[in-house]
C-alpha cells in the first residue's frame, strides 16, 4: 500500500506540475485575433477616356485629344463600369509584450490584384509587425510609404485616393519613430514591390535593388491631437542598367547611378466636427508613388578615357492638395482640391534621350472633387462624389521640358459607392 500510495502521489505531483507549466505557457502564448473587412461596390461613369488602371477604378487624368480623319476626338467617349475589387479582408493580431514593447501585427488584402492582369485576385495591402515602447516604435513589414501620411489622408472614396496629387504607394520597410512629447522623429528604409520605378525594363524594383541603397525618408512631425504638422525628405538612388551596348555591338558593364530628392510639408487641423487636411510635395522621379514624374536617359556616352556610360536627369514637379470635410454625424459632406505642375529637367534634354515615367506631355493637372457621405450606421454607408479633372497638355516645349502653350482636356467622373463593414 505504501508503494502504491507513493506512486500515486508522485504521479499526481508530476501531473500537477506539468498542468501548471502548460497553463503558464498558454497564458504566455495567448494571442488575440480580430478579423475585419468590408464589401465596397462602386459604380462610376466618365465623360471621356482617361489614363487609368484596374479596369478604370484607378483614375489619373483624362487622355489627350486624338483626332480622326474628320477632326473628331476619338478619346471623347463616355464610359461606364461597376466593380467591387476594393472590398477588403483583414486580421489584427495582438500578442504578449516582448522586449518591454507592446507587440501587434496586421495583415490586410483586397481584390485589386498586384497588377492589372490580376484583377479580382487577392492582393496584399498591408502586412507588418509593430513594437511600441513608451517613447519609441518600430514597424517592420509592408505599409504606406512615408509620404502617404496616414493621419492626413483625404476623405475621398475612389481607389486613386487623390492621385496624382496625393501619393499612393506601399513599400516593404523598416520604420522607426521616436516620440519626444508632441514631437515625433521618423526614419524609414523602404524597398519597392507593387509600386515600382519606371525604366528600361518597364516598371521594376530591380533599379532600386541594383543601387544597394534603400529608399530613404526622414520626417519631423508635431502632433497636439487637434493640430498635426510635419515635414519630410526622401532620397532615392536608382541604377537603371548594369550593362550597355556600344555602337559596334559590344557589351560593357556600367555602374551609373543617379539620385532624386523630394520633400513634403503637410498639416491637419480638426475642428469640432470638421477636418482640414493639406499637403505639398516638391517631387523628383516619384512616378512609383503614382504622381507625375520619372527621369530621362541619355544615349550611350563616352568619357575622355573612352569608357562608356549613360547620363540621367530626374524629372521634377510639385503637387499640392487640400481636403475639407465633416468627420462626424449621419451626413458628411466634403471637398477635395488638387493641383500638380511639372517643372521639367534641371539640364537640357534633347530628342535623343529616352523618357521613363508618367506625365511628360503635361504641363499641369488640377481637380475639384465634392462628395457626400450618408452614414446609416457604423456598418453601412453610402457615398456620392463628382470628380472633375483637367489636364493641360503641352503643345510646344524647350529642351528643359518647359511648355510654352497648352491645350486643356477635361473629364467628369460621377461615382456612387456603398460600404458594408464587418
């Protein structure tokens, strides 16, 4: 009996220790998952053909006039479409604290596809882990590019989100934020994936990879809750080619890289029920952000000692936008206004140079976009917007790509949308 009692006590003690250890491990490994999403049908009609993506859901600006044999504009064709590709699925993740930081994660996708040919397929929007300490934060993964300032995004509903005035781009990045009271210092090292720079091989992330330097951004922000103000600087180094062919057909290694410099100033002010948001960007070669821009590549050139190389010139411009809208209540009106102006190249570029990017034939673009939102409940909303966009296509320009005369072309898009959140 003593032996049996001793065995029972030993087994019970061991089982109890294992159970307590398992319970402790479960407590330590407890993970909270929060699934969310929305269904977002949109119907829209354009008064003419536009430069677009994703079956017209992503609108940039109207196409230029293209006259037939009788002088009729073949691009002056109204178009109608309806899509639900911006519907989303997401997962928020919270795990126990690690290294003294609160750790959260997020994965989110929609059905716009990674490319136009992949429309209706699930596309990764965001996927990141975030570590938040008392005075600092580290985000690693795919998220909005730093010039897309989440706190001041315009209140428009269409997929373009104010492009080509407001940037639209996500990057894989490491983002560090230092909080100093109301002051925030941000440093970001980013890499391209869905939104890529243009170049000799089309849109590709290889031009950034070839440089071995990430897309670098630094920001300084002031946040008092009601008032938000910030400025930022971006450095982009590209190496479009790793080899070239001379006039005799011989292949040579080339290591030519060139830098682009962009800066931004942004602000937001919240009234009791209204919000005023604005941003200005002095941009070089920011077509990967769905703004106008890019760069020019020279013909093959030679140095004094006979080495071959390409020369590059980033294409410059500036953009500004303002959004004013009601942020609470059942009925939420608002209006967006954007203006973009191309400033051309710093040095002359003649007809022998190749252009990579978007909007080289445009002097300016502007848009006015009034909207109204009907918030029936936290889960159901309806929206109506009118998007009037004018593009000033250049007729004549000098070697710096400064236009001396323009031809305005306008498009009006009417949009009806519904959102069902869950």
